[in-house]
C-alpha cells in the first residue's frame, strides 16, 4: 500500500502517531540548510521553502522531527538520512549530528558515502575540493545499536553456531538523480538507483519518506514491492510524485495534510 500526504511533515507525523501507524525504515533527504550565508534571495532550490534557517532554528526543527520519528519507527528500525554540508554553510551538518546524539534517543551507527555520477564544481575556489560524494547517515536508537535491522546475508556458520556475515562496504555509486522530465522540476533530488541499493541493504516492509519531493523513494519502494508513506510540503512536488508513482500502479490512498 502507498499513502501520500501533502502537508507539513511535523503535522502529518502527529496524525500518523495518533493513528498508531508504524514503519520499520525511514529513507529521506531533508533540506540541508546550506544557503544560510546568502539569505532567502539565494535559497531557490525549493518552491515552497527557503533553505536558510539560522543553525539553531534548523537544528531545533530537526530534533523535533527525530523525536516524532522515535514514535513512528518500529523496534530495531533504521533511519537512512541523506545530508551534506555546503560551501555557504559548512557547519550545520556537523552541529546537527552532535545534537542528534546528545538530544534524542538516536545515534549514528554508520555513514555510507554516496559517490555521484557528476560533481559539484568549485572551480572558482582556491582552496575547496570538487565534491562528488554525499553522506547517508545510518541512524538507530542508542539502545538498539547492536540489534537494528540490516539485510546482511549469512555466508557461513561455524561449528560453535556463530554466524558469519557478508562484507558490506560503506560506499555506494549511483547517479545524482533520475534523468528526464522530473529533473527540471526539482533541483535537489536523488536517484531511484540509490534508493533501491539502500533499501536492499536496510529496508524492511514499510518505508517512510518525510521529505518526499517528487517521489523517488516511493518509486524505489514500488519497484521493490514495499509499502510506502510519503510526506511533501510543496503541492507541485506532491502532484509530480503522484503522477510518477501512479504511472505504474493504482495508489490506495491520497491524503491532503492540514
């Protein structure tokens, strides 16, 4: 089943909590808050949102999101959180990671490096590298650090009964985005291929994306036959997500958040 909501993720998650809805995987890519130093005039990546909060405000907002995710995420569930730092605000990501660990029930279990097909150029900078990677933070509850779910395969069993698991390396190569008509509608998307690879490693049966954008995570869930809940603030992005996912299957429910 696929459920899509158009509304503020905090308000929609409150509804999900009231309804007792649970997921075992969260795969999402929030706004990075990388436009801070240039202000709202520069923050043009999102139609209905200016990506330039003060760091303290952005971190407080994100901590609130994680506190709600704690109520929605099943025991031993996992959050796959795509985030990066930017030239115009290089501090936010690091401050946020520290506060997630200090102020929520969650911790960072692993960090997957996503190598994109093309790089973000810094040809005008005398001292900045050309960035071709982003971070996928693997986040679990502190109490579930040794038990959170991953789809590792057992490769052998010792005489003692101890299971030996496959090696999985923290490096994924995948395109920047899904090429085509949707690329021009949203400048900050990731690719279905990346989502499929992540969900094959960690995904359970029920996936939430609280910053759905144009529905890439939902498309990956559709391909993998997983249940999906998507939340998107911007009406235009929401409508594109509906069209993308509805192109291959009949959705069970569309809801408009208040």
